[in-house]
């Protein structure tokens, strides 16, 4: 089955700096890669996703890049703010009949004011 | 904005007892997922329904876990008997279709087994 590894497990940045979180996946058939943000005690919420037919996607301060050859994808957050502090999870799916997501282990991002 | 509902939010039980969790997906969402999230880890899929049918339950420990979605709307996940290692957050998610559709998560049920 699919295996997703996520690094780093914790990341501390100063407000205004950029943050980058990286994930690798094992199954070359995976073609859908969402990122979820989970604040303490709250539900995971989708912040951005990318499909395998594109290499990069941006939404304001958030961007995701995908390298299918190397089987890795990354989340980039620019101009970080204290409210960006949360746990971020990457996931991968083959997007087929099941669309079953395999999640990475999570990255705890702390943005210091 | 419609959200996935789950109850209870918290459950404390003793080992060997039975527990049940309920999930009500977003109206019109045909696909429903149950995940288990151990503290400090990512969610792990337990079972997926398409309407009332199970699409995948390969990761569901069937000797003690069961899940149903009888009318293709709300769903119940049951554990009997509960074990200490079952302590975790149980998340329900739903999506409109089966393909590459956004999965929306509920608030989860935090289970503590004593």
C-alpha cells in the first residue's frame, strides 16, 4: 500500500518568515495530494490540494509543489503569522473509486511573534 | 456552512466495555469515511462507505470493530470489547463522490479506555 513520510515533525519560525514542509510518497499511482491544517482540539481542514497533472498551485500565502519523478511534494507558507500555528498533515491518494487518503505523520508548526 | 457532525465528543470507558460513535455527514455526500488518529500521528483510514455499501474495510480490526451505514446517510462505528490500545480520536469524514473530492472532517470523538 501507499506510504507517506513527512518532515520535519516540528518546525519553529519567526513571524514573517517562510515555512516549508516536505512529504514523500511510495506509490507512483497516487495522483491527488491534499494538505490539511489541524488546530489544537479542532477538526482537520483542507487548506490546499494538488493533482498530478500540475506541478504547482498557489492560494495567497500558501503554495504546494509536486515532483512526480521524485515522488515528493511540499507545502510552502510565506509571511507566516501566529494564526498559522497548527499541525499540518499531507496525504496522498490514487483518486480512484475509493479516494482513500494515506496521511503523513504531521508537522507541528509554531510561529513566534 | 454545512458540517459533518459527530457524537459524543468525548467518551471514557473501561476496557472490555462496548462503545459506539455516531456520524452524520454533510447532506448529499455519498461517501463516508471513519479514521482513527492516535495522538501525535496522522489519521488512519478504518472504513469507507459509498452510500450504504462498504468500499474498503481492510484496516478495520473486525474481531472487535464494526461499522454500518444502513440507510446510506448517518453511520455508527462500534467497538466491542474496547481495549487500552483503542484510546484515540475517531474522526468521520464525508465527500460528495467517490473520486477526487474534498473530504470534510467532523470534530471527532476522543475515546479514552481505562
